[in-house]
C-alpha cells in the first residue's frame, strides 16, 4: 500500500529537497530547503547543507562561529506562517478549529472558496487524504498561483485530491453531494444559494469572516435562506505561558482576534428549520427589518 501524499517527507533522515527549520539559542526560527553542496549562512557563521543530509531529525549543527542550531522539519503550523503570501493566511489556531468543528474527515468531499495563500488548503488536504476531494475556488489568478506553489512545496508535488479553479464560486460551482463547504471571503452570503444546492443533507457550512458586520450579515442571511439549522459563531484566542522555575506567568504577547468562525448544517430538502425559542433583545432588529425574527424586537 502506497504512502499518503507527503507522508514520506515527514519522517526519516533529512534528504535533499526537505525543508529544515533551525532554532537558535534564543528560540528564533530559520527555514530553508536542503541542497547538496550549498551552505547555510547566518550572522553567527555558516555550515554546509551536507552536514544535515542523511542526519536524523532532531540533530544539532554548529556554525563556523560555534553557535548551535537545532534542526527539525517544520510543522504545518510553522510552514503556513513562514510561506510566501499573496493574501493573509488562515492562522493555525483557526485552521484547527475549522478541522474540528466543520468535522473534516478522511475521504470528505470539500469545497473551499477564497484559497488565499494556500494555508487552509494545506490543512484540509492533509485531513481528507488522497481519497477525498477538495475543490478550491479563488477569484484572483495571482493568489491562486501563489497558493498552488505553496501547497505543492509542502506536499512535494501536486496533491491528487486537489482541484483549483480561478473564478467566483457562485458562478462556477458545479460540484454536487458535497460534505463540507468552507467560505473564507468578504461576502459569504453571496454564495449561500449555490452552496445550499451542493451540500448533502447534514453537510456543514463553515464561514470565516473578519468583522462583526460581516458576521451579523452572514448569520442573518443563513437564517433567511431557510435550509440550515441555527448558526453557531465564535472566535478563538491563544495565550502562551512563560515557565522558568517558579516564575510561571502568561506571556506579554498573545494571538488575539484574527477572525470569526461560524457553522451551520444543511437541512433535508423541504424541511423548515425549527422555530428559535430564544427571545432576542429589544432593539436587536430595526423597525424596517423583515427577515426572520421580524417581531419588532419582542421575540417569538
């Protein structure tokens, strides 16, 4: 049985073409690709690539300035934060939430709109495996080309489960029986009608938006279209901790707001979503509002 795409690049001794992440004594990272006969240079000296080729992962190399560097393969979260960018990347903390709460499983048929620099595409492809399907739509050709290069660099070549289309999803979507749809774009509400036809009953729609106004409009549009259950929305933040003997405290810096996530599940055809029982606050909806919950702010 052949190995999954990219698996051979994640284990074993270092080989020519592998990416290496060096960590210096201050914890700073340097990433490069191994090439026979080349040298890696820093302001603390240099060392030949050949010193790492054939060495086990987790080796330590010393430069001509006698500075030690720990050599490991970069993890996918490290890779996406250092790869060339066309658009902003989906941060690993958000990609992990998408994989978990959109329930991305091996063999899943996934549609993604807004490929950006290929960060989320890489996470999705590794989760669905070679037997799945990821069809990514990107309206900008320059972003699509950067994403293609980044994804292929990570997996060591084209991924058999990936198809990349340049164009708007709502104009080009032809996929059917899709298990999951991920929308990372400015106006996901414009694609709801198209993706509702592509999703299987029980399928999950996951949207990634940056602002509260986008979040509110997306949620209200999902309610209006009437074929999804009540959306769930949230954001995540990460705060690392400094641990040195008895000095245990949170770091001074943290990864705060990057975006909002929301999920909703496709209902069976012809089924109306159950009426929400939660009473909205007074003033939550203006007098001219005519969508769901249009009750003058008094609830149902």
